[in-house]
């Protein structure tokens, strides 16, 4: 049912304007063409996975054309719609029997194949939505840049752009997950890693991947993520999420890439496809790094602290420690009150809300900083805290309290000792 | 008396024999149009309905050329009443024919577009026939002409 709705939606998107004026002959011809295609696929199927894919396609075709049943019942001859579908299914059963397909294995693989179909539709849906969002981003960015040259860009327009970017980022993240789930579902049908597949199975997987546009989707995902990174309207906090997204994508690719390479190497023409994804992914990682470190530098500047330029974790740590050392040594010879004010500003506006709770954990999680580097930074901040704090009023209060208590005890002892003497007198 | 009875009987039998027998209603509508290639002799064979016709005169009427006929594909649809609607991409008209003795006789020429119709297709919309085309609204047709949506 859901499949049917997706097909209907895609159909409406593709042929929306022409829907009111359509040739019924064309509908019938398209249906008959699909039936012929399925029949050919059945006759040439050689594996249980191919049979499962055909079975899923039969279901999808039936869902897609169910709204046209009245027309097809009249137009198809000698069978009607239901009989036509039944005949294709019967033909597939005969083929399965010829191939010796075990029913339970077929059922399990068909279930996976249905999941592949569903995921493909979801990926297509999100791809179409993303294309629209990207068009919106382009339009808004252009409007803002035009306004920027004339007057101050309208804040509402900037907010709209940020909303669209946020939605695009969420969609990209969701689609990334779906794409890898789709590729994984195809491999799982074969129940063994890429390198253990026979040549026939590899060709089967490759055909399925191609039909589902899997590698194209992966390449498109990287390209659109790169597009997102180019936007000037992104803020520092966005980059933390983007870095996590890139890391997750890379991790998924590391798992599936070798399997895909194994399959794609079977065909000369497509041998370089996986290498191309690798290079695109490297470009994405480099661009993410560049934007993440730039955003972190901007954050320091925004809060009134200037670090020496940095482009990786090591440089950032060195730069950060250098700034801390200068503050600890009080290179500018500032008075205690000024130093205290600066540290409080750093601590409450940058260190605690932004770095310690936001950036640092993300940078460690995405491998851009090591836990050791973060520890070093924390130690330096504590050192700066101690240097500016001196002896705090709490310490004075504590000392006063201890002195008071001691004085009271001594006084009590003195009174207690002098009492018997008085009695003796 | 007997002679009169025999005469009456013969008269009545003759009367019944002369009266027409009508089967009503009859629905001749095809569910979808048939698109048929014209062969080099100008014959169009509608295989689904085992029905062949010579469309050379139609092509001559529409294009003024009856020699170069093999490039045409004719769209044919029969309506509920049994009239045949014929047109093709590039035609200006939809032609309506009725069946006669081993022939199709013209009933109506319906002008659709002076510059010719493109992307044409006929749909069954009983009791009418619908013509869809590129760059114009759908037109509802009856054997008498345009019923709805036409712009001549």
C-alpha cells in the first residue's frame, strides 16, 4: 500500500501537469511494456536473488497500476488486469521450480528485496525534496547577496535561509543513512561478504546496485554535502553536526566500500567508480576540516580571543596552549582585576558553554583532536584560573573561621583550668 | 370463408417478414484507441478487431499526397454508437466515419487546429470521444462535432 502511494506521488510529481491530458493508450502500452520486461527477466533469471527482485517488481507494478484497473480490464485482451498479474506470478513460480529455489530462502530474500524497493523509494523521495531545497537555498542566497549590495539584508530572509539549510542538513543526514541501508540490504540477500561471492553473484549484485542507482546516490550525497559546506550562512554550531555527519558517512563507506569495490571490479567499465567515490570522500573530509577549523577560529574572534592561525588539531592545540601560557605569565602586565575579568569572560562565554561542552567532545568524537590534547587544554585553563584567582575570599573566610575556633577552644581551656584555683583560694 | 382465411394468413406472414428486427441497446465502444501503421499500399490493419481499411483517400484528403503513405500511423477509436474516429499527428482534423457495406462513409470532418495536431491521442469518454494533444486543452467530440473544449 505504501509502495503504491509512493509510486502515485512520484507519478504525480513527474507527470502532474500532464495528468489531466493523458493518452489511455499510452497507459496500456506502458503497462504491457512492463509486463513484457518482467517476462523477459523471469525467463533469464538465474539466481534466487534475481527471482526475489522480480517478485518485488511484480508487486510494485501491481500497486502502481491498481488505480488503472478499470481501464486495463477493458483494454487487455484476452486477460484482464488480475489475470495478467497472476500469469506473470505463475511464470515466475515455474522458473523458480526450474532453478530449484527453496521457498523459505525465497521468502526471506523477497522480504529483503521489498525493503530495498521501499528504501529506494524513500531515497528518491528525499532526493527530489533535496533538489527543491537546494533550489530554495540558491534563490535565497542570491536574494540576500543582492540586498547586501543595496542595503542591509533582511533578517527574515537570512532566518529563512538558515531554516532551509537546517532542513537540508537533516534530509541529507537521513538520506545518507537510507542509502547505506539500501546497499547493505542488497548484500545481505547473498548472505556472505563481497569477496566470497561467485562471479555470477557479483554480477547480480552489480546489476541490482545499478538498477537502484546506489553508487550514483552515494556520489550525489557527497556532492550535496559539499554544497551544504559551501554555504556562508552556516554557523559554528552547524559545523559540529556536519563534521559528525561526515565522520558517520566515512565510517559507513569504510564498511561497504571494499565490498562494492569487489563487485565493481568485475566490470572493466565501472572499475574506477569506487575509486571516484574515495576521492570525492577525501575532498569532502578536507573541506569539512577546513570549514570546521575556520569556524572554530571565528568563534574565538567573536568572543574577543585571537589565536594564531590553525588548520588541524595539532596546530589548534599549540595555538591554544600558547595563548593560555601568555595569560598565565601575564605578558601584558595587567592588573589582577583586569586579568580576572578577562578570565571570567573566557570561562563563562567561551570555555564552558562552547568549547568544553560542545566543540571539544565533537572534535574528539570526529577524530580531529585526541583526548590527550583536550586534557592538555583543560589543564592550561585550570592553570590560568589559579594564576588569576590568587587567594580567594573563601580562603580568608576559612582561615578566619579556623582561627576563631582555635581561639575559642584555648579560651575555654584557660577558663576551665583557672576555676579550681579560685575554689582553692 | 376458407379462402379468405388463407389470404389473411398469407398477408399477416408477409407483414411480419417485412418488419425490421432491432437489437437495442448495442455498445460498440472500444476501451482504448488503436494505433495502426499504414503499409505501403495504404492499408491500415486493426489487428485487435480484425478489421482492415484503405486510408489512402483519407491521407490524400488531409495532406494532398497519396503516394508517400507508409510513414503514417493512424489513431482509430470506435465510439459507443459505432462511429469510427480517425486522426493522426500532423492532421488538422478528426474524421468521423460510419460503417456501410464494405466501406466506411464520412460522417463529419472536425477541424481541430489549422497548423496541425501534435501529440494527439483519442480516449473513450462515453458517450463522447476525447482528443488530447500537446499545447491545447482536451476536446470532447461527438459524431456531429466538438462538444467541449475546442478552439478552432
